[in-house]
């Protein structure tokens, strides 16, 4: 029953557009679902918080969190991203799977994989444990604005409305457990020159200045290598300059995408870039830090005891907005995220529900850590 109701809920969520900053309707939908199932959910903005029935002050708290927002749909979807025709879906997705799935074997549409499958699987696991007297409190958080790092999602909730000792962050990882993930720094760079007429060789070409900086960035290697995450990754991903073919550009802007590891503070990376580049560098956000599970934590031990494979994730999540021991794990595949024809297998949702239940049950066996006995 949990699986069937999870699939039904996910299809309902997909049918409601829920771009970042536009999650009001999907939040209302999920809130009604939780209350229909006897879960008293508190709504804060477009975020939902639920505490298990046996909640006791003084206990440690395990948080399960997943996000309800999506990126915009790709322009080249082969089916309606909100109300997909499953006959078309079977043909399209069958090509990527190597076989034609049955209509009951897949859930298709925007947000199905990222992050709806994790959200509905966590809801099911929360329902499974809701009436049990666990050695820790169980907290379910379904939040908004994750995809755009908005101020009114987890950034609003953490410490102000929710706090936890441990967290399971739901993202599509194939039910492998990320024990670390890289951070993110996006830098807007601007090279300045002097405009002039191209035919007379006037001015100072800002585009050439930018290209020089980009070449230096391309060849730079960060010295410190993280045992968990490897090298810091850095790429220039956008560039823009010029107004006409015969005008020397006096401005050239470009964007640098940096994926930090735990070997560097974000401020250290910016200082290094400042020494490399002549362009003006303005980071969009300095708070997107790298994250890692605590050494010898019960949560990581439970992950390993359950037989989940661990890895270091190259992508960011709400993990970087919380300050507690955590792992990132969920059904679906990261490679399907932010692409056309998004889907998740019903079998993956089943494994997500069962995996979360197994992980929480395994964690509950560490009574000494949670009770001190």
C-alpha cells in the first residue's frame, strides 16, 4: 500500500508545476496528503515540517529532508512534462532503458526523479515509523527553493525552525550513499577595457583580457587534494562581450563554476582566483560549502551495515545548508536530473522506501549512542 500511494502522490505532484519560488500549489497538495494520512504537518512558507507521534524533548533527532521544487522543463521534451502520455513515454524511455516498460513500471515528468521520488519515499518511511517509540526523534522536512538556493527554503528553516543531530538528505543517488559532497562557488567576472573603432586599432580590448584570465584559470591546479573528494574542479561556463563587429569591446563578462572540496575554505579559493585574474571577481554566494559525514558516526555505520555503497558526490544539495552529521541518499539517478524526458522506475521508489526503512531501523539499534545506556 505504501508503494501504491507513493506512486499516486508522485504523479499528482508532477501534474502541478512547482518551479523554484512557485511551490505554493504543490506544497498545499502534499500538506493535504500528509494530513489525510494522519500526519500533522506544519507549514512555514512553502515548506512542510512533521514530527513523529512519539516525539520527546531531550532525544536526539534524525531529520529526513527532500525538496519539492523543480528546475524549468527542457524545451525538447518528447511528452508533456506535467501530464505525460504514457504510451509515448513507454516508447521514448524504452530507448534509453533498452526495453519497453509497462505503464505501471514508470513515473514520468518533471520532478519525478529530482526530487519527487525521494520526497514520496521519505513520506512513506516516515509513515511506517510514525507510531513507533524510536530511540531518537524523527523529523520530516519537505522544502522549497533547493534548485535555486533560495532564501526561503532550507536556509530559512535550519536553526530557526528545525534542528537535528543527523540528517538523511534525499536526492537521486541510485540508493548509494554520498558520504561527502562538493560545495559550489559561482563567480561573475568582468574584464574592463576601452572601446574604440576596430578599423583604426583603437581602444583596449576587454575580450582579450578576459581570454588571458580564462587561459590562466584553465591551466591552474589547486595544490591541496582532498582524500575524500579529490581535486577542486573549476570551469568557465559562460562568456559575453561586444556590441557590434566594428567596435572594440570595453567590457567582457564571464562566469566561473567552482566545486570546492574540504581541502579549502571558500574564502581561500577566492583569494587564489584574485591572484590569478585581472578581471573583477564577484562571487554570487560564499555559503555553499563542501560537506562530509562525521567520522565514526552512527549514521555512517548504519549505512555501511545496510550494505549501501558510499561515494563522494560532485553535485550540491541542501546538505550544504545544514550543520549536522548527514548522508545523501535516494532513489533515481542523478544523470536523469535537469534533462528532458525525466522519469523514475516504480521499482526504484520501492527500493527507496525499503532502503529508508532499513536505514532508520539499523540506526535505531545504536541505543547506547542515543540513550547513553
